């Protein structure tokens, strides 16, 4: 069986509709013409499309495209809107560029513009490491917490963004924690003792005897950067060890590993990649997140 074509038409006994003469495996096709209103709508759409092709850009060519009789270009319109928006922003950008951070912060209108621009710049350039909400991750600082390696004042944040950390700028923030384990400065038992002492600074040590031994080792090897109380030093980028905020993990094994290998994270130098006004906007935005001093 298959398709059967016949010129003979008949009236279907069940529906009372004339057949077309086409039959597939015993199934006859009924002759149901499309509604006239549907056909007129279809014809109208065809006429409209022809008019649209003539009036507006429509067909791609080997070089370019048909521009249409009206010369309409959405690309040109968007380009003009962008130019207009940039022109409107110019006075704010120039004001941010020419004024100090504190002055921008005191001007409500200018600050609002700067914070908006700073958030956009942050999402485009910084969120990949610090996260969309700037809460960081293992190895990437939480910028919304009031804990800073190089200082949390506006000027401190601005400089850190501008020159980076262990990066390409000649003025980059620079410091290096010794590799106490890999360079054989301390043996594994001593690293364990220092780890217990560091844990004791936030009341988390489980071995007081080891912590006591570690205190002497800490004084000999770590005080120069972290201070006698473990409070850290902004000038050296040395973290405060008395808090429960840890860049590379807060577990005992995480801290021991940090002592052993001496992490040396890198933040890009943004000077030269971003203009000064954008860097200022970023500094103001990061400062506003709740962790700025």
C-alpha cells in the first residue's frame, strides 16, 4: 500500500466533506480549504514584508546589505545614544579625575555616579576573582569584611588597585612570606607548634603545650611582620592572625600548609589597563561595601 492519486472525487460518508482524490493506505484526504480570513491575513503579511524589504535594511549582500529607501539604521541610533550618554557623563568623569577621593565622597551626586561606575567596573574586571558580591574565595580576599592586608582607607584601596600586589608596577605592593617548610627553616614538628600558637591567637588551639613551644618560634620567625600580638602590619601586607578570617583557609592543616609553603598571591596592576577615574570609582565602590576603614 502507499499513496494513491485519483482524479475522482467523492463525498466522505462520515463527514460529508468532498475528498481531494488523494489517498494514503486507505486514508482519504478531505478537501478543507483554508478560511478566507486566514488567506487575506497571509496575503497582507506578504505585502507588508515586501514593503518592509523596500523601506528598511533587509537583505545581506556580498559586500554590505540593502539599506532601504528610508536609510534607517538601528546601529547608528544606538551609536548616537552611546555618544550622547558619554557626553552627559563627561562632566562627572572629569570631576572624579580632577578631585581627590575624599572630595568625591563628600559630593552626593558625584559619589552616586562614582559608585555606579565602580560597580560596573568591578563586575567587568574584579568579580572573576573576588566574586560578584566581593566576598572572595580561598586565595582571594573578602572585600566586604573589615579586614585588610594593605589597609582599608580610601587612599590605601586606591593604591592597591592602581599598583597591584606582587605585580608589574615598579611601585607594586610587595612582600614575601618565607617558605618555612620547603626551605627547611622549620621542621614539621616546629611547623605544627607554630600552627597551634597561631590557632591560640583566636582561642582555637587544642594543644596548649605545642602552642607554648610555638610562641617562642613565632617570636623568632614571625613577629617582624605579624607583630608580637599577631595583629599584622598594613605596611608589609602581613595579615592579622587574631581574627577568624583566613585568606587560604582556617583549618589547622590550611594554616600549617600556609606556613610551610608561604603563599604569594598576585593582584594585577590596573594602572594602564584602566584610566585613573575608573580606578577611583573602583576604590570608592570597594570602600562602600562595608569593609572600608
